[in-house]
């Protein structure tokens, strides 16, 4: 039985919600949230962590000394990351790699020294951009979709599976995450560490401070609630690029099942996302936001496509569903409705940050 848990990145969107959920899941467990508070909105989560009896420790995964002063633990959930795929654009990737790769190494060493198991939240961005954008597609009324000719190794009607080859450029963000996955598997092999890797697509829900490059679902609803314009960026400016969206609580329901299966913690990798049924284009996202808020916004087309952008990504959840009997149950409208309720409840404080 796990009685002590460390969540790195524990004041971020995923980390704070996860730490609170873990504390409620087992009120007898000691849960520590570890974070350097560098991301906007992380300070908002400190009162929430305190109210949930989650211990907060200020520190940085880039510093082995900060990790060494933490108490021993049985489980590490690694949510610490620079989350933007564009973070190193126009400059050196050193800071991103220090956080997303060196930070993983330091966290692995901490886990190894305490005999802890490790859950790593990776990303769908490990898959190469050119491979995804090179798949045959068609333009429908409200979205792009892959044609049947796209189906092959790692691509099916359900989406992208773990079998898709990962050779090719993917961004420094994705490269750091892929390298971290390899490190974790080496630690599992060399030291008998128990580890598990979830490659997540877009995660969304209340308490996410959305921006264009990270947290776009929250940003979209926030603009509709508070008012302002939006942009359809790239792929002709039509807003037809597609992503799947996973509600944060659907992720936690998977983690509950994974924690109950210690035999699965052997460094294996799972694609984890909303899947085809929880997928949306930007223009479809706009339509749902309009329905939920009764407000129509000006959406400005910006046709030029960024070289790191992807036309279509949907998660094939078949492997994780088969192993854990899990599938997402919250649809796009459910996720957006939850975000809308949060925005309205905290409107006075959130309007200056998200409008």
C-alpha cells in the first residue's frame, strides 16, 4: 500500500489537481507537491493544496540538492515540465532541456535512492511532425480528417497508436520528452525500478490558465466568457486542424486503475488521450463555446502554418483500454461546461488574466 507520494510540478494544472485527487483518494497518505512556481497561475493553487492537506515544498527539479532535502517517498508522479512546444523558439533550447530532460534525470535519481516507483506524464508530441503532416487527408465542412489511405503502421481509424515510428524531428520539447522516456526505461531495466509512461494528448479542465501554445481549450472558453477575439492560426486559417481532448478527471480515473496494477509498472508506454470521440477542430470548438455561452466572437484567420504545428492528432487508446478497462467518458461539451463554471465562479479574479 502506498502511503507517501511526491508530485513534481505539483502547483501546475495537472500536478495540483492530481495531488488533491491523490489526497482525497487516500486521506491517510502523505502527499507532497514540489514546484518552483515559475508558471503563471501556479500561485493560485497553493491555497487549494493547503485546504486539501497537501504539503507544499518550494524547489526545482533542475537542482539535485532541492530534491535531496525532500522526505522519502514510495511513489513519484513526474508532472514537472516546461509545457510549451514553442518554448525554445528563436533561441537556445538549453533551459527547456534542463527542465524537461535534466529534471527527469534528477527525479529518477531521487526515486532510485528511495526505492520509489515513478509515473511519468509524457506527451503525444514525441511523434514526428513530418510523419503526421505527411499523412493523406481530406478537408470536410468543419475539420480535416485522414483518408483511409493514411492507415498503416501506427495509424488506424481510431488514431495514433504506440506503434507509430518516432524517427524524425518533433521539436525540442518532444525530443526532451522522448529522451526522458528512454531514460526511464533504462532505469527500470538497470535498477529494477518500477515505472510507467503515459503519452498524453491535450489535457483540459478547471484551474488551467490557458494560452495559445498551451491550454488552448481553456483559452477558447475564457475568450467566450469574458469577451475578446480569437485567431485560427495555420493551415489556411480555417480552424479545421484537429486534436483530441482528455478531461483531467478522466486521466485520474485511469491512474486509479494503473496504481492498482503494480505488475504493469515495467517501463511500458501507453498513448492516453480523448480519442476520436473526444476530438474537435478549432471551428467546432468555437461552435460549442458559442452554444454554452450564447456569445459569438470575431475569429481572425491567420493562414501561415508554424513549422512545429500538426494538422491532425487523435489518440488510439486501444492498448491502455485493453490493459486497464478504461476509456474517457467526458466529451468536449462536458469539459467546456466544467471550465465555463470555473471561469464564472472566479470571474473577477480570472478576467484580468484570461480575457
